[in-house]
């Protein structure tokens, strides 16, 4: 189970090395707050890699859907825009 904690940005500055080690070795996720508003996160690299993989997959699915959309010629676009 991945743990998650919150920390103020002022405290994060002084505890950065510990935060990084806990993310890297304990799989901890840390949400950094500024004025009680979450602004950033430190996560294990495996979490980031998974997120990027999911984003790539979503982008690929969107591209495949768009391949089936009708196209408009550049000549037609220029004509419609009066160029």
C-alpha cells in the first residue's frame, strides 16, 4: 500500500532530501501545500512512469479515432477564410 501525506511548502524545503528518499525507497506520495492549497506532488518514479504510459495510451486512442474523421483540403480552408 502506498502511503500519502501532506506537507507545507516551507517544511518541504527543509525536508526535501527526506521526502525524496521516502518517495524513492518507501513509495510514499507527498502533496505539497502552499497556504493550505495543494500545489505539487513528489511521487515515486514508478507512479510517474505509469501516468505517462496512461497518457500515451489515451493520446494513441484519440489519434486513432481522429484518423476516421473526414478531412478538408488546404485549398478549401484558404477559400473559406478568403485567403
